C-alpha cells in the first residue's frame, strides 16, 4: 500500500516516542506526530508519499 502525499488520514495514537511525539500506523508504516498523546484519535495530512521498498 501507499501513503499518499496531502491525503488526510484519521489515526489512533498508539504510543509516545522518546521525545514525546505521538506514534501511529498508516498502512503498516510508522508515523510520528509532534504534540500528539497516546490514546488520542486525530486527523493528519501526510507530508510526503511513502511506498514500500
């Protein structure tokens, strides 16, 4: 699957990273969201396209 640039996604923050950023998954890809807190459900816009290798 591909994460499309500029597409909006609704994600669940499943954990927090070392620097406090929220961690979510989109199509198996790990996404880091500054200022998000574990347990939140938020809408984000992908800043770049991500494709599997």
